[in-house]
């Protein structure tokens, strides 16, 4: 009885040619994982790093007088800038100023 089960679980007699041996088997088992990684790289990783690089470059090129918007949605005009912080003039009155971290600037405003 147990020998029948052992034969049922074993490979077909004569090799059967069902599965390749050696490196070919390893490559065929990793091929779907490699394809998934390549797809993730081109659809997610590469665009994200490109966008981060553009944002970092924009932050480096900020200067006094630029009109910006923060990640919190505050529109302002850069009045003073240093390595880590930016002082923005906001609102319709000239005496309203806020100090924000430089990394919280989302982008430059154009056409206003």
C-alpha cells in the first residue's frame, strides 16, 4: 500500500521531460520575479526618484522674491531665506510673516 503512494508522488518513469534541470530551472523560476521588479522600476521607482530630484533642485534654487506655495496650501512671497528655513510674507497686509521649513515648500507659483 505504501509503495503505491510513493510511486504516485514520484516523477514519471523515464524522466518525462516535465521540468528542466539545473540552471534552466532556476532561471525559469526567477523570471517572473525579475519581470515584476523591472516593471516596478519603470512604473514606480524611476518616476518617483526623478520627481524627488526635481523638487530638491527647486529648493536649492529658491531666492528672495519668489512666489511659492507650501505643502499646507499657504501662498506666500519669500522675504528671507537661509539653509533650513524660509520667511514668507502672506496675506494682504505687509506685516503678516510666517517662518516655515525649507523642505515644506511644495513649488513655485507661476502666472499670478
